[in-house]
C-alpha cells in the first residue's frame, strides 16, 4: 500500500512537470510519467500522455516504449479491439532487438482478453507472439505457459484429494463453485514451513 501511495505521489508531481515541460525535458519525462500512470492504474492519463508524446516525438528513441505503453493503456481502458489492432501494427514493424516492450504490451492485451473470457482473441495474440519470437527462448517459454493455461479456463480441475493441517480429508469437490488458491508445499522446504500458519 505504501509503495502504491508513493507511486501515486510521484505520478502527480511528474504530471505537473510534464504539463509545463517542452522539448528535451518533455521527451525524457513523459515516458517516466506514462510508466507511473500505468503502475497506479491511471490508464486515461497514460493514454493522453502517450498520444501527446507520439505527436511531438515520433522519432524518439523512446517511441517503441511509449507506443507499447499506449497499447497497455488502451487495454486497461477496455478498448481491446483497438489495442489489438495497434499492437499488431507495432509488432510487425518493430525489430526483434527492441521487442521487449512490445512483448509486454501484447501480454497485457492477451491478459485482458482472458479476463473478459475472449479466449480465442487471447490465443491469437499468444500465437502471434510465438510466430514473431521463435528464436527468443525466454519469451517462448513464458508465452507457451500462457497458451497452455488457456486450455484449463472453464474446465473442471483434475481430482485432487488430501488432508488439511488438522488431518481432515479435503477434496476439490468440496469447493465446487468457489475460487480456490492451491498452494503446494513440502516439509523439507523452510519457506513453505514458515508460510504454513498463513
């Protein structure tokens, strides 16, 4: 909570600076403001600042980062079709060496599609990421996990039975219709043992 409050205070201060800044100062400060706005969930301010940046600094070295942040803001505002269109254009036009923010934006859009149960749209983005980044193993591994996870959404979980800490039998069936956080732990894992009371 304290970190969020600090980020919000920084965003407000930077927003005031960006409103007065011009030229090189604006070009340097605006991407920082956009990142903070996204961090605190102020997607509308992030989008407005990204649009201003794109108009004033189309050839900036931060242009791909800001374009990617703009896509994340669109997704956060629920403008998923527009976010997808803009992301596809950016993904096709960005060299793989500068693709990290493009990847993050694509994952953000796909995540919003998952959260709104538009799984085919999410799958299409994950597949586009796969096709574009085949030679980048780190991205491929993350992306494949997301693709594989789609198959479980809306499905009944596998049968798991066990005992709770009091020795009482527990089954997934006991929690049908409820959200369940399943935490696997082991008695030989010190952090697991310290977490057990929670």
